[in-house]
């Protein structure tokens, strides 16, 4: 059942309260735009963001942090906001996933399996929670190994490597933060909700638009077999919970305008934002 309600009362209502954000990476830094809102929420935006080369010890540290945060939220009567994934690691259409939060999912890699396990721990703990399955967000403070910064640099170099048939749901981080703000303001809890654009974009289309906007020619385009996962993400639940999402412009051409906003803030010689440093893990 979806709970709705405002933050718990405080003994000193004149004391300035702030949302607590655990993490220093990409998502955490962008969520600081909400620093003066939602004081009843503890946001857990720290953990493993890479798919390959992750040790069991790193996954264990993430799990321990989740356990500790659950216990603290229960003691302090706070809502735990946890970021999971809506990537192909969770919603792989090749495995029959429809991208719906309440459907069975069959994670295709260790990152997706780990996030699903942590979701299960949170949901069964009794803590007040909101779990957000975030698709491929991109924007300011993003680590260089993630999807859009790596494609940006590849386009600048004129040499790209594409996995045949691969596609992704991408969302500008500022739109993701807007959705988070609206969900928390609506008092939504005890739910798993997708935060995404709802449109699957082929990797080739992302590269072609980056090349067009940057005025670059792709001199070497290598297409390889392997990661041909297709990610489908449903926005049906999100649109019901937050109807204002319709104003964010999600649709077939959303990725173009979102990439344009990204390019406008990038250093012309690389995929880093002017005046910002790339963070590590989100």
C-alpha cells in the first residue's frame, strides 16, 4: 500500500532541518539541490556504480551501509530513500522483462542482482522506504566511466565502439532530481518506482546525435557482438503517482534535448563539466 504523508513533527519547529544525503558521487551531489527540503528523509546515494571488475568485498561494504542506514532510519523515524537501478542489468527485455516495478525481474549481471537483493532487504525490514530504480542518468559531476561521458569522449576522438543491438533508457540528472523532489513532496512510501525517460534509445542514435551537435565525423565505427541487451522501462506507475512528469518532455526526441543540455555544460575538450570535477562512485 502506498503511504502518503508529510514529515514527522519535530520538537523545535523553528530549527532549520535538511535532508540527509549519504554519498559524495554523481547522484548525491546533484541531490544537494534538495538540501533544504524533505528533512524526514535519509537518502542513500552511495554504493557500487560500476558493472565490471567489482569485488565481493565492495558489494559487502554496500550491504553493510544499507543495514546500518535501515537501523538508523528506524531509530529516528525517518524515510529511507534508496537508489536501485533501472538499467538493462535489472530490466533486460531479452529476458522477457517489461520494465514494470511489480513484475518479476531476472537481473542479467552482478550489479542488477546486488541491487535487487538490497531492495528485498529494505522491503522486508519494516523501515519506511522509497526505492527508486534509476535508469542511465547523466549530467554534472558524473564519473568518466559512465555511459554518456564515455560516449562523448569517443565521439570527440572520432573512434567509437558499439555493441550490436544495444539500447538504453537515458535521463538528464536534473529531470531525475525533479522527479525525486515530487515523489518525496507527495509523501510516497513503501513503493518501488522507476525514474527514467521511458524511451529506449539505440546506442547508435546517441552517438550520431553527439557527433552532429559536436560537429565531429566518426572516422572509425566498430560494431561488436556481446552486450546486446535492450532495456525497457515503464513509466506507468510514475505517471500515476506524479502526473506532473508529463511536463518533462519525455518522448521519442527527449534524448536529443537532454544530450543538448549536457553538451552545453561540457568542456569542449572532454566530457567534464566546466567548473565541476568528476566524482567517483555514485
